[in-house]
C-alpha cells in the first residue's frame, strides 16, 4: 500500500467545499455586480489554496499527500478519503486556474440569470475537484454523477446554439449510460474484496478504497470484465472514439465557459490512470486490451484531425481537434511504459491551457463577429493584431510546436509509443502532420490575406479582461514548453510506482520526507 502523508489542516476539504459554500452565499445576493465580484473572490481564494498545495507538495514521491480519511459508512466499507499524488495534484491547480479565467471571461458575456450561472459554475468546480481528490470509489462516483447537474444547466440555459437543449440532454444520457456500467464494475471490485477479506481480514469485510483494493488480488478473468465495464464509464465521458458523438454538439451549442471545462479537464482519461490501470494491471497490459485501446486512440487521432481539416466553423474544428488530442492521450496511456504514461499525464494538463485557450479565443471572435463560421473572417490580423497573435501562440501550442507545452507532452507520448511498438508511433506521427495542417490552414484563411467582406469595419482588439486570459494561458504554455522540469518532478514518483505495479517489479522506494504540518 502506498504511504500516506497527512496534513494538520483539512486543506483538501477546504478546496473541495469552498466553491459550494460560495454558491450558497451567492443565493443571498441580488446585485449582479456583487454576484460577479463575490464569485471572482471565491475563485481566487480557491486558486490560492490550490497553489499552496502545489507549493507544499513533495515532488519525486509516490506517496498520497494531504490525506484526509474518515469512515463514512463503515458497514458498507465506504469512506470519506481525500488525497493527492503526482497523478492528481496538477489537476487540482488546473481546475482552479481555469475557473478563475472562466469567471473573468463571463464577467460581461453572461447577461441573463447571472446569479444562477455563477452558482452553477462554482458547483461544477466543486464536483470536478471531488473527482480529482477522491480515493474512495463511491465518493468518486458521487462527484462523477453530480457533475452532470451543473453541466446540464450550463449547456441548456446559457448555450448560444439553437440545438442546445438537445446537446445538453445528449451529454447527460451518454454519461449516465456509461456510469451504469462503471458502477457495476466498482461493485464487482467490492465483492472481490469481500471474498478475500472473509478469509484473510474478517474485521473489515467491505471496502471501496483505492489503496485497500490495490492490496487484494483479482483474478485475471475478472479483471478483464471489470476493465471493460469501467472502460464504458470513462470512455463515454472522455470521450474516447467512437463514443465521442456528444462532444461536438456540446462544445458548439454550449457556452464558452462550459466548453473550456469539457475540453480542458480530461476527467475521463484521468479515470483510466487513476483507477483502471492501477486496480486492474493484468487486464490493462493484456494483449487484447492494449491493442483495442491503442487502435481506438490511433483512430481518434486520424479521424479527429481529418474532420477538423474540413470544418468551416472554428468551434466545431476545435471539438474534433480535442478528439484527436485525446487519441494521443489514450495511445500514451496504453503504451504502458514510463514515457507514455508521463507524456499522457502531461498532455492532459497541457490541453487545459491550449485547447481551453482556443475556446476562449473562439469566444473573443464570436463577441466581434457574432459567429465563428470561417465565412465571417478573413484578414483580421490587420484589425485585431493582439487577438491574431495570441491565436497563433495558443494554436501552435495545440499542434506541438517546439518551445511550447504541447511539444513536450506529444514528444513523450511518441517516445512511449515507439518503445511499445514501432507502428504505434508511426501512425501517431501522422496526427501531428494533420494537426499542423488544419490549424495553419484555418489561421491563414481567417487572419491573413485581404480583409474579408463580412468582417466588420469597426472592431476592437483584445480588451483588458481578454488580455488577462490570453497572457495567463501564454505564460503557462511557454513555462511548460521551455522549463517542464517542475511539472515532471511532481508526477515522476507516482508514474514510476504505476509502471512498477504494471510490470510486477519491486515497488519504487517511497519518499520518507517528514510529514508536512502547520497548515
């Protein structure tokens, strides 16, 4: 079992429930300006707490840190167990960072039912944080399902598309369908634990705790059944090709804030590396599972890139681009080696800056032209040079230009893919080429050349709040691209422990640093 480092103050519970308490406070306010100011204050405090956790996190360690563990329903083996390690801690900071930017973006773009919108946004932050910090599978499942409630209303009530009601319903139905299978898989893990504990540990017959479940052997045949059940839950939510059909609708019809969360926070693929692979190592490395998962990832890379290449709407292009990028993540995960897992984890973080950043840019374009259709653009760099510059920076990060964050993650994935099988990497490289093609082709047509007839004569460049968003994302893009070491050091210990578990090697020595206290 992994070592756990506790804290003297429930910092993760504070991070988890602060947005929810903030949403309740907003309910008491009537003035819209006060609602906006209060939401931004709550989001900034949440971000400050997340940065504090990142700064106090012990790098190069596989230990679970800032642990909070309370028996919740002992008779069923359900506990309130929160912790972060190198796999999850960066997602906590990313979630808080993106929430701040979404609040800043929404400041003057959301004009109706402002209070309800901000409450839904904070509720979504709480449920998303819960997914990333929960170690009990039932607790994780509760937050996983609760994410649907604010997501549904954000798409349905504040989406700009005519089909937003259909998109919201489709998103919920797809996710619920996958969750049913995942819950069955979680239950089978608990049943297996019960059968083992009845013989070896009769004082605790049930458990849904990740760390306790990892200590119990699961027959390979049963692992395979559980893997595919949990696969459906994570695949629908990710979404993994071919379960992706809800994503273009949700990203096109929903508000920009929701698109940023869906495209920037990869909760589905996080589920694979957090639960499926460590709990079911023999199934995860079986030939059938590896081939199916990698082939699905490669199909996603090529299909998403090809579909993006022919899109005339920028937001729909980004939706298919997101599917392609997710394919890289899947290929890296199921290369099942150090470079592949590390690259996939870093790419999931990177997409929170690049893909989410491009959706912010799409929102900036929509605010000026009231559409993201390519026919409404042409030569805009002459009128809005700052917007064109940041679109180029974030777009180049998205296609993996050296010096940007996208290059580091994709390079590690390709290394892992070539190490696993040469043709994994050979096919994946084609996605890099197509990625450059669809972005540069769109950029040339929308920003360069003569001014398009549909472009409005009077158009302002990026405003202060828009500049804050663009600069913040660009700083992170270049930081990770030019100096990724701090981020890699955070995840190294946990990734190595996962690789050791997969290959049945002696567990890596855990960091024995003194427990950090005084919070």
